[in-house]
C-alpha cells in the first residue's frame, strides 16, 4: 500500500476539468504520458518506480456514477499496474480462459498484473468519483 498525498484526488479531478474529453460511459482518461510533469504527483510516481521498476507510460482515470471500463489488455507490455486513489464502488474484474475473478481495491493499493491479462472495471454505482492511475512498465 502506498502513502498518497491528501490532495491527489483533487489534483486529478482538476486535470479532468482541464481536459474534458467525453468517452461516454467509459469514464475519463487523461492522455497517456511518458514523462512526469506534475510536482504534486512526483512522490507517487517515484514510489511506484522504486517498488516496480521503470515506467513506460501512465495516465489518470476518473469514473463518475454509471461509468465503467470494458474488457481490454495491455498486451504490448509484460507488466502493468493500477494505483487506486479513491474507490467508492466498482471492482476490477479479470478473466483468463474460462476463469473470472475480482479484486476490491482500497485507496493506496497498487495492483500489478500481466499486460496480456484481460480486465475491466465494473460500473461505478456510487455518487462519488472513482479515481485511479494506470501504469505500463518497461520490459
């Protein structure tokens, strides 16, 4: 579990306001980045790198009530991760072959898994925004 800055959720929601791209019910994602330009995110970025190794790309996710992320993989990367910032509702679900399983993360949890593992984020049923940061790690 990572220690998150108290204003991290607020800063990510500000980024959403600055880049209000509409993805319908799939939620908001910031543009993928290969650099780290935000002083308010520096400690989190460095903590993830120290724990998991060099980051290739990353982005913020913010899902309001009724939003979700459909099934997908990150097959270009061997390892990927999701850092949970605010988690009111909406588990992450995985599937491989005929097996399905879910994780119910808490704020500060960093889930790491294979890039070719299919996953999705279930519907956010809460009135509170679900916020996470996704990472693709260098090979």
